[in-house]
C-alpha cells in the first residue's frame, strides 16, 4: 500500500512519550489534514496568481501589498522573465562553435561553450548585432530575448521585522478575532470552527 508507514525498525518506540495508538491517531489526523490542504486549502492559496498576472499584463504593476486594518501582512510579487540570449539558428551557431574548436562528436556546440558565449553576449542597440563582449566578435545564430514577461508564477512574502515574519501573526490574530468572517462567507472551509458546546 502506498500509504503504509515504512518499517524502519523503530515503529514500536514511543519517542514522544505517547502510546503507539495515540501516535497512530495523530498520524491519521495529519494525513487527513494534508489531504484537506491539498484539495481545499491549496486552491484558495493559489487563487490570486492568475488575476495578479492578468493585472500585471494590463497595468505593469508587479506586486500587491496585502493589509488588514491598515497593517501590512505581506505581499505578492509577479515573477518576471529576465533579458537573455538564446540560440536562434542552430546551424549557424554550430559553424561558429566548430571554428572555435568547441564541437562535440554529435556535431553540436559543447554545452559549456554555449553557456560561456551566452554569458558574454551583448547586443548593439543600434544595429541589433549580437557580439562577444570579450572579443567584440559577432556571434551568428543568437538572438536577444527581452525579459519582463510573467513567468506564470507569483511569490508570496510575509511582512518581516528583524527577520521575523510578523505579518503571519497579524493575519492570524485578525482571523481569530473574526475580522475575516464576512470576507470568508464564500469559503466556509477557511472559517474558524465553532467549539463543541459553544452557543450558535
């Protein structure tokens, strides 16, 4: 079974002081929570990605600060491609590599040579010519690809103070106070659960 616990010879040990039956019950609960996270929570976590990318394409705004009650929690940042050079015409570039003695038996440019050439490639902004900044020599078969386009991913960063992610505490405190309840009506799986015996 794929969910079987690996038998490493330590299963009978009660390293935490809990009986094995309790450890097993906690393990089962953790599995259920993991499934819930994957099926229910993760789509909510990823929901801002597409609107953020679409917003960037429309406004060029690369980030979004998230606040509650005027206090910053963190921010999303749209990940962008970087300017780069890549091979446009493999045959021309292979001829260039062969002239430099940098061809492998399969008649393709050696990967280390390609990396080095691309690392030192520059573009003349007036002519568009690509050249090796070390020698000034024109490099055939290379094109310049401007960056600044969304990669399709976004990055989340908690607001930090002295290296500590204080934004997480701010958000969880607001959550516990019920400040997000109205917002989360459409996502009841994220609402705090009523405690047993609590009045409705």
